[in-house]
């Protein structure tokens, strides 16, 4: 009689001549990524290691892990299929505005709201310093960085840790609707790891806030599923409009302004 547990049946012992850890997964083969996942999926929050620093470290790791040449090939193939993507990338538009220009917009407008947030918190316009992209993927990444905080506003996610889930899940549900599965998987890797760390840590350490985390994820997914290709949105053209009108002009649908402030206070770095 076979007494192997049902869920363990079918396992086959793996063999290799390698003297070190090796896998068919490039992600699993990277020791820095294994450490990042173990640390930032399981740790508690604290002011000594801000959660924002997790994302920067992850970006640098993924840059080395992912096959950049293959991603370039996928972009080239997708541009042949999608005139809209080809036009967006051919234009290569990047932002050059500063906080003063944002605050010159009418109060209540998208541009003014963003400028007020930056000024009130002592933040800069750019999450990372501006650079001249040399590849298609670098342009995509640069533009994504420039529009991330704006995605918070137009998609309804507050500027706090659980509000971060709204733009994360918006991208995870929106990008695959407009790019091929392989390309969407490559460019969404950052969002996949980043969003999961917040969900994991909230569920493990701050369960009182987990229902709100689920609600934020649902809100982000709804926007991503109902809207046009948000990653190609040109927010600069609608900075002067009130936020509801800016959403309409950009083709953003299903957004609600979700208040995640109180639930985010469970994360210790916000005390």
C-alpha cells in the first residue's frame, strides 16, 4: 500500500552535477532576490528601514536578473502589433516640469493637488533622478517612475502604505490588457513583488488592516480592468483640470477615493 501523502505524490527527485544551488528560474537563482523576499515579505515595518527603500533595492536586483535583451525584443515585437504603443514610444515624451509649475494650476486641479503634496512633504518631483533612456525598457521605466505619484491621485490611492496597493494592482490588471503576456509579465515584475510584500506583511503583522488592504487591491484592479492603457497616459495635458475631469479626459474609469490613512497607521514607520 502506498502511504505517500496524497499532496506529495508525483514528486520526482532532481539531479544535477552543479556544486551550488541552481534552478530553472532566474529569480530563484539570484541570492539577493531570495534574501529580499525572505526579508521584506516577512519583516515588520520600522522607521530604521523605510518601506520605500525596499522598492529601490528590488529595482536594482531585477535590473540584473531580468534578460534585458529579451525584453527589448518583446517591446519591438509588440510595437509591430500595436500602433498605439509604437506611437507612444516613438514620441518618447518625458516630463520636465517642477513644483512651481504644478502649483501654478488652479486649486483642486490635478497639477495643483500633486504640487501641494510634494511641497507639504518636502518631496521632489522625480522619484529617481532624470536620465536619458537608451532602450525601450528604460523609457518605459522612466515614464512609469514619473507618473507613479500621479497614478495614486487619479486611481484613488492615498499617499500611505496601503494606498500604495491601488496603483500596484491597477498596473497588474491594466498592463496585461494591452501588452503581450510575456512583455506584461516582464514589466510588471516590480509591481508583482512590491504589492505582494505589502499584502504579506499586513496579513502577518497588522491583521486589523488586512480588510482595507484587500479593498485597496480590489479598487486598483477595478480601475485597471475598466480603463484604457494608463501606463501611456499623458497627465501633463490635464494638470489644469479638476481631478474628476482629468480622469475622464485620460480614460480612467472606476476610480474611487479610498481612505487608507487610519489602516496604514498600524505600520510602525507611520507613528
